[in-house]
C-alpha cells in the first residue's frame, strides 16, 4: 500500500457548482480539527452541520444550537482542513427574520469562522434572502425537503413528497432556490422519484441525504457513518464503521489495566535520573 500523502487542492465554490451532472460530489459533516483532517483527503467539501447539537452536545434537536457554537466549530474545522471547501449551517433563528439578519449572520460565519459558504433551510420563502446574500458575495447552499429546523412544524422525520401536491412543492422550492443564486442544494428525506425529478429540473448540484443515487452528490453525518451516534440510525444511513463500540472496548481495557495496576508500566513512567558519582579525589594533590 502506498504511503504517499494525497495532495489536497481546495475545490472552489464555482468548481463545486460546475460538477453538476459530473463525478458525484462527496460531502461529510465535521465538527473538530482532528476529524476534519482525517476526512479532508477524501471529500469535496466538509459541512459544519447544526447536527452537532444532537451528535456532540446531546440536544434533542438542532434548534438550541447558537451562532457562537457554529462559529467555534467552524474555526476548528478550518484549522484541521485548511485546504478543503468548508460550508457551515446557519442555526435556527439566525437568518429567518430578514435578509439583513441573514447577511450579518453569514458575515460572521465567513469572517470569524473561516467558512467558504453557508447553508440555510427553506425554499420559496427563503429565495429573496438567498438572492440578497448571493448578490453580496455570500455563497449559499440551499436545503429543501425534510428540514430538521422545522421538525416541530413537520411533525416527524418521515420522508417528504408522498403525494403529488407535496412533491410539486419540493420541486418549486428547489427551482426557486436555484433561481435565487444558490450554488447547490441539499435534498433531504424525500421519495426517490422526487429527488430524481428535482435533480433533472435544476441546473445546480443536488446533494442527497435520504434521497436518490441520481443526485449530483451525497452527504451524511459523519457520526452516523462511523457508528458514533447510537440514539437512532436513520433509514438512509449506511454505517461504514463501529467506532463507538471500539471506543467502549478501549475504555474497558484501560479500566482493567488501571485496576490491575498494569498501567502505567515502567516504560510509560518518567524514571528518576541516575545518581551522579563524584570523581575520586586525586591522591597526588
């Protein structure tokens, strides 16, 4: 196996957008510098998702996540992956009041956090805000279909687009987001034929999560992918590792070694320096 380090060239927002219909785009969430560094060589972009509220902080939803939390984690991800496109979720309540509020929030995320772009949820009702941001130099990724920040309104995490009216609404949402100037759009938790139709209908990349392999790319929450989040596993998640179980096993072994006094061993301790023997007195003196 080659040990050569992969050179990471940062994908720009225009290059990301230009991948429409091309090689599928790979996006994963990241919330810390070490994880970002491990993921960066394998993805086209990292998403600092407000999902961190649930998978890192144990919150019941994404709603309590604050702007300061998002900025702090964006800084960490940027440090860990300086050569990777970083997109940050705008948290609930930080952009819905007005386009001006959305711009001020986005400016902080880009300037203080170091993100390259922002992501916000909403379709038709957010088109004006997306246009406002895009016209002022803020790259925006949209998000339609199942929207976690609106879970109280939606009622559950069930798939969207189950009837003709709902499917048509998702289509219009995606079209308006694209028309407003978004460079891509996440399509979450929709019936597969709806995702296919949306992908064919708009000229920006669709990033699927619980949508369709026909989308222009895919995104998953890394903690779901790696088996680190056990409260529930969405239907659309494929777990590629069980790191959570490995962490538990490592902790169990550590605890056993400590109780058996086999940790730390001699090699893991700092030995006292050897006593310095003073030179013998010169008898001739």
